[in-house]
C-alpha cells in the first residue's frame, strides 16, 4: 500500500489530489505543523530532510513533489493523465510547468513569506525598523519578479483550461496547484488564474482529497 506522509497546509495536498484522480489506493499518515509552522521532528524518521511530501511504496521512499508526481504517473498513470504526443507543445508545456512550479515560482513565494516573517518574529525594539527595511526589499526585489511570473501564467491560462491544454489536469497542474491557490488567496491572481483555481477546486477528486487530507489553508471550506 502506498503511503502519503501528509503535513497539513503543505505541498503534500497536491499528491492526494493526484492519487484521487487516478483512483490509486493509498493511506495517509498525518503530521501537524508546530506553532512555529515548521514540520515536526517525526518526519525526520521518514526522510533525512524532514520535509513533506514524502511517499513510501513498499521499499521505495521518495521526497520532492515533482519526483513523486513523476513516479506515481509512471507506475499508475496508464495514459490517463498524459498530454498529446511527445514533442508537441502540450507535452512541452506539461514538462515545463511541472518543473517551473518548484524551480522558479515557489522560491519567489517563499522569499515573499520570509520577508514578512523576519520583522514579525524579531525583537520588538527593532521590529519597526526591520519592517520598513524588508517591505522595501520586497518592493524592489520580490514584487517585480512576482509580477513577471503572474503575467506569464495569466497569459498562458487565458488560452487554455489546463496548463498543458489537455481535456483535464496533467502533471503540470498537480505541481502548480498550490502556487496558484496561494496567488489567488493573496488576491494578486488575474481572472484566468482565478477561473483556473475555481475549476480545479470544483473537481470531485480534488474535493475528496481535501476531505481526506484535512486542514488546508489554501483550499475552499467544505
């Protein structure tokens, strides 16, 4: 039985959605964030980095969202979640956005989060100063880069229902889903991105995954 080591409010929610779409049997082992929002030390017993998602499948132990998505699709996909022929633009889009999510977009979102957390968690005597400094750094460094990425994604989704332009979600969509949910929740997403998130969250498999996964700050309330 495949096991998803699932951390609340994390990237592991995307793995549950993928498994529900494929109707692959799996079990969930739940972990809960500490008050600091860090992952609990119990995850270190599963993977030496102590991060989620992680899956175990017999003797196989895999971390990293992109690697997990590829592993599951190779073993259980059976052609159900594949864009058109290899070498087509749809296949290229699928490959690109599968890796773009964690390689480019999520680091920008994490940087934005860190710039907001540093002042909030600093000693009160310097908090006001750090808030000014990090707000300005965010304005100069993070926001312009984020806007470029939002504009690119919005332009892409204005022409397609799904990132690879297929009749349903593919690997790219499972990889990108949390990033787009964050942008939608932060009210910086464009209309095509908002419509995409609503379309994704309305899928029965997505909603089943949400019910099984439990607390998830970026999804709709069930």
